[in-house]
C-alpha cells in the first residue's frame, strides 16, 4: 500500500511540475483557456531555506498538487546558484524578466496569485502554512 501511495504521489507531482509552461505568456494563455489563476513562485531552489521548505512542505504535497492541477497554472521562476542546477539561458531570461516586473526587490520566496492577464490578486510570504491553510488562503 505504501508503494502505491508513493507511486501515486510521484506521478501526480511529476504531472503538476511537468505541466509548467516554458514561457509566462504560455501560462497566461493556459490560465485564460482553462479559467484558472496563475500561481507565480519566485524561488532559490538550492540556496533559499524557506524556498526549500515550501517545496518540501507545500508544493510537493499531494493535497496542494491536486488542488493546483484543477485550479491553478503553476509557474516557478527559479534562481538557483549552484552551477549544476543552472537553468537554460532561455528560461533564465524568462525568469529575469518576470523578476523585473513582479519581484524587483528580490524577495525569496515570493508567491503571487495572478489572474490570466498578469494582475496581482494576492501576495504571500513564507509563513510555514499547511497545504490546507494555503489552499484556503488562495480561495
């Protein structure tokens, strides 16, 4: 049973992360077509302690991933520092452009709920919420 749960979790998490659009414009188009909101996350996946905790305790949790799959377009603008984790130059350019618009102060993590046009609906800071509490805050 544990193996089945783990496999289900792995497949669901792969599906949510694999569906992240390459460009923010693609995220906006997907959000508009599917009547979803965009969750834009600025993360330092290999150096930011709170970002790493959010990945582990929130974004990768089955409850959040199930909610995100039906209600959100998840777009993670990652800014890793380690050479082995560097993004493609194209993706880094996309993330840099988003940071200029939505995170000019350079806060990490920074989580924004946006409409399909890119207008900010809500902003979140790290506060170690449970997936259920975060989902409730999104609604």
